[in-house]
C-alpha cells in the first residue's frame, strides 16, 4: 500500500511539472481580417457550414443595428410641416421637407418635394424626397439636398468609421448619369446649412463655409436606373477633431429638363460602422449589397415626430375650439397675451413667425377673433415656449385661452440649423 502511494505521488508530481501555468491573460491574437472561417450550425441541411467572420459581423449588425444619426431619413415619416412641395430655388438655400435643405446654381431652378409613387417599389417605403430640375430648364448646375447633424450629436462620431447609404430612384427623364455622395465635417458649432452650401460650392461673394470644412467622402455612384431603385453606400472615417457633420446628395443634370428629370431618395442613413473599416475611401461609392451593410432601421413614428419638432414646429389653425395656448392675460384691454408651449424643447433658441388667425375670449362673453397675431412686445421666444399677443377689436378677459377658429392662422417656430 505504501509503495502504491509513492508511485501515485510521483505521477502527480510529473504531471504538475509539465502542466502550463495560468497567468490570467489570454494569448496574444492578431486582429481579425474578415476572411477567417468559423463553423456554425445553421439548423438546416447540411447541419454545419463554415462562414467568414465578415459575414458573421454583418449578421450581428442586423441583430443590434447602430442608430441613424440623421433625422427623417425615411420620407414616409417626414412631417412635411412646411408643405409637401418646397419653394423653387437657385442660389438660395431653402428648407423643404423637415430637416432637409437644398440649393442649386443660378441657371438651374429646382425643388425638393414629396413623391408618393416611385420609391414605393422598395418594400417598407411609401414616400420619397423628389429632387427635381424644373421642366424646360437648360441649366446644368450642381443640384443638392443636405442635412446637418447637430454639434451635440456630431461629437459622438469623432474618430468613428461611418456608413452613408440610401435608396435612389431615377425619374423617367433623368438626365444625370451619377449621384454625388458626400460626407462633410467641420470644426465649428452648428454653423448651419447656408455656410455648408457656400463652402461646398467653393464659396464666392465673400461667403465662407464651415470652420475647417472638409470632405471626408466625395464619391460618384453609377449606373443609375430609370424606373428602378438602387442602393449605393460610402464609408468614411470622421476626423477626431470634427464637431459638426453633414451629408449631401447631388446630381448634375444635362441638356433640357423633361417633366421627369429627377432623383427620388429615401431610406437615408448615417451610422457608425466599425465592421466596414476596410472599405473606408474618400472617393469610392459601393453597391450597398456588396458590403455588410444592415438594412434601413426605422424609428417609431412618435420618436421621429419629436425629433423633427425639436428643429421646426408649425401649428396651422384648424376647425373647432381646441385650445392651443394659455393661460392668457389681458395686459392691455384689446390684447390677450398667451403662453404657447412647444411639444418638445427646441435644440436652439428659435425664431417665430405668424399668419393672422385664431381667437380668444371676449370680456363681455363669447369668442372674439384675433385681428392681429405677433410676439408680445418685450417678450422673447425661448427653447420651451413663446408668449403671443392676440390683438382684438373688443376687451378681452383677464384669464382666458387661445383657440382655433377654422381660419388660416399659423404659428411657425424655427430652430433649424440654417
């Protein structure tokens, strides 16, 4: 028995001497290239296959997609508070759809409007942004639509690889052969679309662009298909010094515009995409299907509404006696001063414009219309609300409200990055 114990002890000592010592640290591994193969049980025949880590990374992104840094990327969710057809522009920069601005050259009138038909060929989308050259125009200036990401959100993109992708649909008379895709950065703070456009087009007339304006990506994608949607993508590295980011989509028309010389856009998204780092390029545009690019991710409708209203909110007068503001005070006998709270705090101190309308309570009883509507003298708009003066032809009550009156009154609160 003693001899057996000695033999067992000698065996244990020999095994212990040859065993590896655990240090608590994993062995050094080289970085993944995306070409490594991993066995996986798919649950279908054959039961086990090998896949590339790049494919696996793409699948993981579809399970937990990064958020879209753009607001109203899907035209189906755009509020179009300014109207479904924006003003025709040339050299001026205008906002049409919520959060989207656009401009062109002096010889090329264009507009951006809502299109409810063309992009509907893509499942999930019921509307698009139609960027269109005015029919009959022979101008060939660059036409662009763009969105600026606020500086507060842009800072989170510093040093990140980002992907910009979208669906584009060619109109029946599309004259452009390519779509220009740009990711722009700057080092200022919320410098706005006017400066972005001037800097993008090379300035002129004493105007300047963003501080440190830089093209992270400036690529052309073709071919475009008339009557059919395609999905291009670009990948870029945002500088670590960037404090504002913008995306710009452009077309350069040719010849004389027909009635359908337009591009439709929707499903526009800008997202962090570390898995796409090998594809980062300043001048290359890809077919999104060739990259591990996740599909477009929608937000819930109420989330999209609040995000858009944080930059612009317009209240058009409706029919009925719905209360839109108050309480009101009769600071002078013929004017009710009513506080109007916005549905969501604005991102910056806004400007407020009015069209006459609405009504309030008369001191003698009943309702009296506002013959004039303006910001109360001595008051300023804040990020939370504004005090509005409803001028009337009769004395008003000292404690009342502002009501709708079925007219054409309008209150527009503009906190855009313009």
